[in-house]
C-alpha cells in the first residue's frame, strides 16, 4: 500500500495541474478496505468490466481514464449511497492525516477529491478506475 508521504514526494516533480490525475487513483486505491466491497462481488464486477474493455479494443487504454466505458460500468455496478459515503469519509480522514503530517501536495489532491467543483461523482469513478487497474495488473 502506497503511503501518503510517498505520494506527496512523488508529486514534487510534476506541475500542480497534473497532481489530481496522477495521485488520485493511488490515493483512492488505499481506501478499498474502508469502502466495504465484498471480494466476490468486486471480482465479478471487475471481470465484467475488463471484458467490456477488451471488447472495446486495447483494455489498457480502456481502463486508464475515469470516463472510460469499463470504468463507468464498474462504478455504476458497485455504486451505493453507503459506499460513496464511506469513500467520502475515508478521503476526509486521509486529508486530515496529510494536513497533520504537512504533506501539502497529497492534501491538495485529497481536498480536490473531497469537494470536486464540477463533478460530484469524480472521486467514486477514480476509485473504481483504481480498482479496475489494480485488478488488471493482478490478472
């Protein structure tokens, strides 16, 4: 599991405009256990999403973006109000840790994920994108 400090340090070399895209998925992947998705349910949903990505062409391209069809399908299948609230709570908890540990770059990304200005479901889709990418690496 990637630590907050490691993510913060990795962002030093990148412009601030790229931080959310680069660090959002690994930050959110850390929260998998907090969201409470059953392993069997996740495995089945990921398998269906990977098949959808494979049908679209190159699965690696199809799972890399939060708006990719496979990610959207996974996010819709796994979505529930309880899970989205659990993710929001986990984001706020990590934001407090990052702020307290003086990790400004990680805190900035978490702050953006906690209160997205334009898309209230962005954090959920990025979370699902991270789950899908992690599962694709395992297979």
